[in-house]
C-alpha cells in the first residue's frame, strides 16, 4: 500500500497500477478518517468488486457548519494507514485542505429536494459540501465504483442523485451499516460519548428494531404511528435530545404522510433518526422493504 498527498502523485500511482492492464477497475472509498470497522467493511467490499482500491482520508471543511466539530473531529493518521492497509487498500490519498481547495471555492454542487429534510434541514449547507468534495474526488480518481455506508442513508441518496443528474461514470455501491455487538452503529464520533451517553445511545438501534417488529406484527401501521412509537422509545433515555425522527420513501426521501400505511408502499421506506447525547449528534436508520423482506440494516 502507498500513501500519497498530492493529486499528481495519486493519478500517477493509479496509472502505474493500471499499466499492465488498462481494463483494471478502480474502487474509491471516501472517508474523513479515524477509520473503524465500518470503513474497513467498505474497503473489503471495494477489494472484492474492483482491482485497485483507493481510500481517501480528508476532513472536509466545507461540509461543517460554523458551530460544528471541524477542529475537534478525531484524527489519527498512523492508525488510519494501518487500518486501511489491513483491510486491503492499495492507495491512500491524504490531501491537505490547501491541496483540495488551493483558493476559495467559487463552484459548489447543490442537490435539491433529497437534501431538504433529515440532516439537510438540521445542517444547512452540509450536503453542498459533501457533493462538492465527492465530485472533486470522482474527477481526481476517476473510479469505476465508489463505496458508501448506509449509516448515512441520506448521503447515499444524495450522491446517487448527483451521479444520475450529472452523468458521472461511476457505480455507487451502498454497503450495510456495521454495528457494535450491542447494536450501536459504528461512527467516528462515538469516541465523544461518555460511558453513560454511550450506554443510553443504544436506544437508537433498539427503538428502530422494536419499531420494525411492531410494524411486522400489526401493532403499528402508519407513518405517524411509527414516528410516535420511535419518539416515545427514544425519550425513555433521559440524555436523549431528539433532532428528528422521520419515515420517508427511499431514495427520494419524501416523508410519508402521517396516515400512510408503511407496509403498503411500493418502494423502500426509511425510518431515520438523529439524536444528541450531550454534545454528540448520532444518526441511525432502518431501511424497510414493504413488498418484500423488512430488513434492519
């Protein structure tokens, strides 16, 4: 595995790896670092599906709001390099902010509608920063496939919409949420949690699991009932501060009307949560397939 820091180096190394066979495929795993098993699963998925795996590690300043945690976001380069190599990465791209944004960015990519709710409503401008940096990475790396975790289901939907609208020649591969043994979705921000916050944060996966079961057994049926069920379960944890609880069509992310029957939808349905524990904002979700199997991802 090689680590590179400039765009020219990265392009040169990709070309070197493809020199024996131009038909070799390239997989990209974009990350903000502080890699955990969730990231490792993306790297392994990329290794299975493509010939050359590029992992980018870049804490992207333009997707953070002024009161968010850009400066304190966890960083550990040597740990990340070891984790990426163990998972099977071929190249790790570690650009500086100056490399990615040598001058103030005058061009941004904004995806409408699918960004209007959920985290898009809570974090204005966040997804403009995400789509802009991902578009830059696509142009720099020219991957055949890019791998994103479904823990941030809205991000997956937004990137898929951008790729479709702008005709990027890249296949977006959504990958399952990876959880701790007790159910907590893996996140780099989990390190912020105190022991008690970490314990109470388990209410997120538990409430999603119990809501799925309640839908399956007919205890609840409508989107409004599902939201009320989730809200009540989350509020059983004293430290939980709910940002949003939503039930929406996926990938359009159009909220279901309060009286709509969740299990009578033709497409997938996303139950999505964002909840703060202390200063740490966590997201989680469950993707349901009403006309088929109801999966807790």
